[in-house]
């Protein structure tokens, strides 16, 4: 049976025949992906067999994930070499999309399994903390993990998660951290020169050292480099910790005393020999 080539249809029927929409067809015209057809005596576009076939090819290529500009190149390609290069590029793009979808599905599965926001964090962080149960972590803990992961990456968040694991399994350390946190909260209206600041920073640093020793004994991996970089302004003598600058840029309601305490803890960590470094 020969397909009639002289019959034409309006844009609505062309869209229906090809499984697309009039709006999409008009867009193909606007970006020169589909040549403008002749118009009938009523001034409306009329589409013939060749136009229908081209729309079908365009639709099939978009279903493969090809970008419209690539489709234009593919339809214009006149030799096998051009077409092969385009398809190789498309294959790489689809492979990347496939990997992205795989990671997304894994994250969705973790979210279902954990039943909390913990499932949205990196897999190594989630796996480390899942056995503790969602109730072992407060929303504030999860918030801090998310911020750390965003600013410094999944590995830094995993080191932080180790600390949560140790605190959840060692009552005496948990009690010590709670005591330190209460003292830190007491500084919320204090100035940077408050005499309690230096003492609290020393206590917090000692607490961190004790936690790291327990982490080592438990076989938790330790970072290759633990010391934070320290920069001293030659003119003013001001000490800066550039590695912690992203934290300093966050909006916060910390008091001058709390911020100074955090700076002192950072300076102590910066002077810590790499061989003794660990997660905070």
C-alpha cells in the first residue's frame, strides 16, 4: 500500500499523529529544528508526510535524552563520522544520567530505611550512623552534619559522624559533652574577653583528644592531615584559620565569647601534630 504524499494536515492533527503538542511543534519551528511548512488558503500551517516523519524522528531522539541542538546536528549530519561522534557524546551523557539516577534511587532507599533526614546525607555518613537509630541524633545534630557535608564534603561529615557514634556508645563522654555544651550556652550573652572562654576552649580540646583516642582504639579511620592551616597577618598580627572560613561566613546568633571560644579550639587543633589528628 502506497502512503499518500499529497494530503496535508493542520498543526493540531500533526501533533495528534506524532504524539506531541502544537506548542512543541511551534517551538521546533522557532529554533529552526523543523522547517516552516506551506500555509493553506486560510493562512494556517499545513503539514505533509515529510514533516510528520521529521517530527517523529525529533520525538524519538528527545526520548533518548538528546538535546534539541544535538538533534539539529544529528538531522543535518551527512556522513557516518559526524553521526558517530554525536552518538558517542550522547552515550557518555546517558551514562552520566544513569549514574545520577542510580545515586538518587540509593538515596531514596536510604531515606525510606532510616525514616529520617539522616537518609539524605552521604552513604558513608548514613551507614555509620544508621545502627544508632534516628533517635540517637537530634535535629540539630543532623543539621550540623548537613552543613559540614555541604561545606567540606562527605569525608569531613563522616569524621564528624564518628564523633556522634562515640558519644552515643560512651556514656561518660556523652555526659562530658553535655556539660561542655551547657557551659558554651552560658556564654551566649558574653563578650570575647570573658575569662571563661579560654578555660572552656581548653576543656573542649581535651575532650576532643580523648574522643580521638577512643576512635583509634575502635578502628575508625583517621584523616591523613589533621592540622588546620594557620595564617598570621604580618601587619596586624591577627591569626586566621582559612580552613574554617566557610563556617564563619554562615549567618549565626553566636555571641562574641562563643565565636572566640571556637577560634581558640581551632587554633589548638591547628597546632596538633598530624600523627595525633582525628575527627571532631
